[in-house]
């Protein structure tokens, strides 16, 4: 039971950091004339963060291990999507000296990687704990 609360808290922290970090703590590039690609990536990450917060809320309400497993898989997919936004889908600025490539995207990569590793371990633990009998 405690494992679901730890998972929910970690997913909620991920949602807050990825959703609101690029807007507040780890700001992307600022250009007053034309929005850059990293601005669109930061806007898309808000959606990823909100979905993560919703998954964390639902994880607190789970009662069976199967629900926890399915929400963990959904959180892993959301984490992969959050990782793919700056890496492949939208991207960022071309210059490696821009703040988005020096601070914002590495933070997203680190937080996403840590959560993905945790979720993979959680899924494997849940699968091994209650393997359905055929």
C-alpha cells in the first residue's frame, strides 16, 4: 500500500517539474519578437505535466494491483512522451548556448529518466508480486 503513495508522490513531483518548471524555474529562451521552438516545447510540456498530476491522483485512489499496474504503464507512456517532446518531436533552438539546451531540456531528460527507471522497476515488482495463474 505504501508503494502506491510513493509512486503517486513521485509522479506528482514529475508533473510539477515538467509542467511548470520550463515556465518558472528552468525558463526557456525569451524572444520578444518571434516565439522559438523551445517555447512551443515548454507549452506542450504543460499538458504532459497535467496528465502526470491526473495519473498521480488516480493512483492514490487505486484498490487493486491491476489498476496500479495500468496506471504505472500509463505514467511510463506519459514520461516517454514528455521525454520525446524536446528530443524528437518539437525540439529546441539550434544554438547549443541557448538556455533551453543548457538548462531546461537536461532537466526534463534527467527527471524523465529517473521516473522512467522507477516506473519500470515498479511494473516489474507488481508483475512478479501477483502473477495471474493461467
